[in-house]
């Protein structure tokens, strides 16, 4: 048997090898436990990564919706501003027309005053223009 196995010449050498072997087995066990712990941690991190990516995708989708809404609101605001500008221009034109009409009514009243009490027609025109002027102010 000793021909098949080389036994060390030193008597304590076998005990040293057994001790070393036991320490290496213990180290392997520790490394396997550490590896299992790291595998569990990696699995947890992978789950958290998937959850974070899902959340990121949801936020990105929501952001895209909000951007589209903002663009739609900006378009709507621009349209409303154009409509307001148009309405203000029209209001200015109407005011100018009203001012011109009031001036013409005033001139008509002056003319009707000149002919007033001379005929029924002049009295009727004067009364009508007076009511019209009062209603426009």
C-alpha cells in the first residue's frame, strides 16, 4: 500500500495536511455560502431593476402624454389669443363705427333743430334722433 500512496516522512505531516484540508473545506463552505448570499442579492437586485425600469417606462409614457397635452394646450392658447386679438380689432372697428354714427346723429340733431317746429316731419326726425342718440350712449 505504501507503494501506491506516498506517505510523508514526517509523522506530523499527515495531521498538518488534515488540518489544512479541513481548513480548505471550511473555506469552500464559506465561499459557497457567500456565493449563495450573493446570488440571492443579485436576484433581489434584478427584481428591483425590473421594477425600476417598469416605473421609468410608466413615467416616460406619462411624460409623453403630458407633453402632448401641453402642446395641445399651447395650440389652443394660440388659437384663443388669435381669436381675442381678432375680437379686439373688431371691437375697435365697432367703436370707431359707433363714434362715427354718434357724430352723424349729432349733426342730424343740429340740422333737425334748425327745422324744428317748422313742420311735422322735422319734429318727428328730431324726436327719433334724440331717442336714437340716448340709446347709443
